[in-house]
């Protein structure tokens, strides 16, 4: 079917959405729209932007009218967030939302952008790797993915991995984010700012310390990929607090060796990351 020129549809249900998508397979999903603005300025900055309308989508499917995508619900075990929930809406919930997720959102652009940008939109940004996946992976988030016939759940860690089957397939939609309400006794979030607007490095550091024992530690780092040193985390599991210096030094040496194998990380970024991890490790001494 020949697509009409520059149309935008506002489906009110998933049934209507996938029906329109079936008629116009080349249609693009429109959430908050902030990425369209950013991509425009990125292309313009790189002097690769043209006014050729043929390079732009002719059909947009705006998700604003699908109420299910804008809901936030909490049970005893989970916090469930619709993909169209605005970033600032989560910040306004306060302590209901895990600390590292709130801190991440607070460091994404300005208030005006966060009032427009959506959770699902940030997760699905391409080609750059967005900020939200870092705390979501650390918090064991699950994503609900729908198509016209069924739905499935996939872990945030798998969704943002580099495997071929990890991302959205043709005419699939991220609809919901499910966060387990675990209790983390120590939470830390850091964004390493760079001059490049569309590139950032972030770190999440989480620890569980019941009865002065380090039962679990989790460190997730992102530059142009998401890194997690699972072997390093096991070094400290079960250690009593405050940590002894020998265990802390062993842990840091493991991280140094781990990062030496990552050749796409600059020496400056490697040094800053190790310093930040070490600072948090020694905070567990106190």
C-alpha cells in the first residue's frame, strides 16, 4: 500500500496500534519526541543533515492516547512502569522509586526535556546507548515486549546486550518495565560528564549488608557499552563489615585487570572509574 504523505496516528489501544502498523509497516513509533530533536541537531552539528524529506519517516504512530502505557502500579514485590511514563513523573514519586534510578533521571538533560521524554523512549534510543539501562540492569528490571499476537518478558541485561536476539524485532513494542523492590543498603550513582552531548559514562554501585555482612555487591558501568565484572563481585561476597584492607585491595586489583582488557576505554576514563569504585569500597569500611 502506498503510504500517505506525513501522517501521524493516535491509536487508543494496542489493537488499533498494531492494526495501523500492519497497514503501514514502515511507520515509526513516536513517544516523547526528544530523540527526534536531538538527532536533528546531531546531524546538523556533524554537517550530515539535509532537508531531503525522503530520509524522514512518512508515518508516525503516537502512543500518547494508550492509557495502559502511562500507568504506574506497585505491589508488594514490584514497581511496574508504563513505557510512556514521563521521566519526571518517576522523580516526583520520591522514595517509591529506587535511589539510583531517581539519581539517573535527575542527571538526564533539563526539566523541560524530562517533562517530555518517556521511560520507554530513553530505553529504546538508537544508536547511542542511553543512561537508564545502567540502573535498570543493576536493579534486575524486566521489560515487557508486545507484538500483534503475544507478549514476552526479557531482562534489561539481555535486552541491552550485543546479541542479535536482544533488541526489539520488527513491529515489536516495549510496553512495561517491572522493577523488583529489593532492599539495597548502600546505593551510589555517578555520571561522568563529557563535552560530547550525546555520549556519557555512568556508574551504579549497589550493596546489601545484612547483619554487617556484605551479602551482595553489584557494579554496572557504561561508556559505549555496558560492563559488569561478575567475577570481581564474588570476591567480596560473604565478607564481614567493615572490610579488611586485604580484601579491598584484592577486589581493586581484579578490577584493574578487568579494565585493562577493555581497550576502548581511555586511560583517563579508566583512572576515574577505578578511583570512584575504590572510594565506594572504602565507604564500606565505615
